[in-house]
C-alpha cells in the first residue's frame, strides 16, 4: 500500500478545497486590515473636500467669529491652515536638520563597531528611546529649551522634542543598511589607499543611500503628525511665524484647536485630510526611493 | 584537488617538518628583485603567528604564484605586502618588506598602495559608480585632481590593458555592477592598473569565475607582466603551472619551497610540496 492510493480522490478534493478556503480567508483578512484606512480617507474626503480650496493652503486659520458667521450663512469657512503648514515645515525641517546627521553618524558607528561594548550601550539606549512616550519628549523639550533657552514656548523646542523622536528610526535604518554592505567594498577602497573617513563618506554611505533615506523619510512621517510633544513646546499660533524662538502653529496642533472650538469643527476634516495625505505621500515616497535608488552590489 | 580539505588529524604537525626547511634565504634566489620580503612574521593578535619567518624576493615583470592548502597563510602574506592585513585591529609583525630600498611599513598607505595595487577574490566594483568612475576611483577618492583629458586617457588606457575597452566603450557611464562577473573582475584589475602600480597583488582572482572568464583573466595576466610585477594567490595548481614563472608553496604559515614554477612542478625539493602537488593533501 503506497501513499498515492492512500490519498483517495475524495480526500484530495477536500484538501484542495481547504487550501482554497484558507487562501481566500487570507485575502479577505488582508483586505479587512486595509478597510479602516479607506474608510478614514473616505470620511475625511466627504466632510473636508469643500474646505480644500486655494485659500486653505495660503491663508491663516480663521478666528471663531468669522467662522461662526460663515457657518450660520451655510458658507465655506474662510481662511486656511497656512500658519500650520509653515509651522510644520519649519519644526519638522529643523528637527530633521538636528536628527539626520546625528542619526546617520550614530548608525554608522554602530554598523562599523558591531561588537563593541560602547556600541552595545548606544544600541540599547536608542532602543529605549524608541519606546519613550511622545508626551515625555514634550516635557524634555520644555525643560531643555522652553525654560532655559527660548524663555517661552517656541518652534525650536518643538523641533528638539521631535528630533529625539525621529532619531531611533534613522539610527537603526542606517545601521541595518550599512551592515548589509559587503566588506569587500571597503577593502576595495582601502586597497586604493583611501583613508578610512573617506571610505565611509564616499563609498559606504553612498552605497547605502536608499536604505538610509527610507529611514529618514519614515522618521519624518512619524513626527509630522505628532501633537502631544508640540503642545508642551511649540504651543501654537494663530498667525504665520517664521521666528523659531517664538511659539508656532503646526497642522496637528490646528486639528486639536479646531476640535476645541465649536465654530471651527468643520475645519477638522480638511486639516486631517491634509495631514493624512502628507504622511501617506511620505510613506509612498519612502517606498519609491527604497526601490528606485537601490544600489545593486 | 581543490575540493579535498585537509582534516585536522591528517595534518602533519609543524614540528615534524621544522628541520627540513629547504630554502634558508630565498631572497638571493631571485636576481634584482623588486620586492624583498625579509624574515616576515605576521600575527593577528597574541603570540600565534599566521605566517612565520617568510623570506622571499619577488622577481620583476614576472608572475609569482603563492600556493598551499587553505589556512596556510597565503592571503596573510599577500596582504602584508600592501598592509591590507592592518585592517584587523590587533595585527603585528616582525621582519620587513622592502620595495626597492624603502621599508613599506614606513611609507604611508596611500603612497604604498599606489605602488602596490590589489585585486580580490570576488569582483568588487564600487556599485554607486559608473565604469568610468570605477577606473579612476583611486584618483577621485583620494582627492587627486585630474584634467578631463587626463582622466579620459587613463580610463581608455587601463580598460584597453585589461581588454575590456571594446566591450564597454559605449557604456562607460553605466554602472560597473551591470557587467558580467568576468568583466567586473577585469574592471577591478583596470582600477588597480589605473594607478600605474609597480606590483599587482591578486588573491584568488578567478575563483568566483567560470572557465571562460578565468582563461581570459589568465591571458590578461600573462600579457600584463610586460609592464607590471604580478603576485597571485591561487588554489588552482594548473593555473599556477600555466601562467606563473615562480611559485611559492606555503604550509602552516611557513614558506616551504620557492623557486621556478617549472622546476617546482617537475622536481619539487620538499616532500610536502610533492605531496601537495600530487594531490595527496590540500
Ligand atoms: N582576521 C583574522 N583574525 C585572526 N586570524 C586570522 C584572520 N585571518 C586569517 N587568520 C588566520 O591566519 C591563518 C592564515 O589565514 P589566511 O587567510 O592567510 O589563509 P589562506 O592561505 O589565504 O587560506 P585560504 O586558502 O582559505 O584563503 C589561518 O589560520 C587563519 O585562521
Ligand atoms: Mg585566502
């Protein structure tokens, strides 16, 4: 008696059926996990699209009186979120300026000294940092910058808090990327007499560029939607402010403010939609970069 | 041959053969050598030496092959010649290596590696660079400024020397990593040649290549010895027999036998050389 006779036709059919059910169940569940995103997008689009006009991007947030009159007349609320957009650009930009060089240097160090005790400690700290609640980072920004440096709420304080938040993603992606690069590449450069620092800067880092950039962009998308740390640092502002030592608005802060003002509630949808699209866009571009800029070695 | 890896137990102990070292001072065996390895011992740390008391002169414009079973110190010896072994943090060495009258351990690595280039087992072109930039990478990465015309000239000359020019002249600005393995390896040789070194070290340059690519590289090396001195580590005895003028046989970190390739393959002086060449071990 051999196996092929043991598995009868009927059993075989049963198995195939089970396989089919399993596969379809998987597809269905995968689809299900995508549903919330589409529902959210749909909801925001339906409720927010009316608000998305030119002035939405170029005007400051309306005050509550203007909004109340507009709502009473069943008109689109005037004004936009320009103060939030500018604030987000400045705060996130500055945070990136702080975190990217530190993160890349730190990640490179970890990749180059995989075994060292100090490297192990740094790696541990970076992992811990990843788990620090964002509100705590806001407190840190408050203690480090708001009080002693800018003498009041400021964009700079927000940037510092957010830079700490994006650091782990940059460090780890840099480390992981560089570890994958074959050592023979470093040998090739060293055998040409190239000094170590130039080997890192001109050969190793450019080779890992796609992985590093992906980490950077994911780090940016992670902090772009953060609200809690900014409440304790940047605070918010009703006007466009480009001075980093002054309080500044940001898109997620505006969403929070709109929520707290009954007359402005309608602005929540458009502002949220904008934020969500921004972050989706960042994530998609991270994917595109990871694919397009991938260095073949 | 290549596939039989010597088991630890079968390996004769170092002691057993200590007395019958054939060559006492092989530097003198070579007339006016370009490179003199003088009683060189290299350790990767501690007092265990990966190669011990190696002395040898390297003949100018010849191919010298280094053979021996896995782990005998071939790569270590080769790397000690352009100080690539210093990549590992705890290395130290005794004795010296002289290029002309200069002790290479007193030169700075850029100077030294301009004079002694290296090619590795796996082709390793810089993946972010074009074929063109790969060839002149030694200049670019070291911040040596060249005129466009000089660069063009060096690139063409080097690629012609490795017989790659006709294959890639219309794709110079494509990435080097799109080439076949054999082409990549020739590109890496061109990269080493571009610096116009005196000596080129190659560590099993064909072991990752197919037979056709291998024979191309072998032809190339024979042609190149007109202008360069070549030192080649190889696992492949027939390759050593085909292309080398001189051969070294190393065993357990020791240079057991060194001489003209023909002579070594026909009448080896040491029993261990004979055993290795006849495939008894290694
Ligand atoms: N980075 C290193 N650290 C410590 N020991 C090493 C290192 N590299 C090589 N060795 C040791 O030195 C000895 C010689 O190694 P080497 O790589 O020179 O041998 P090889 O003849 O090139 O071998 P193969 O034919 O396998 O390439 C070996 O015993 C090896 O274990
Ligand atoms: Mg080796």
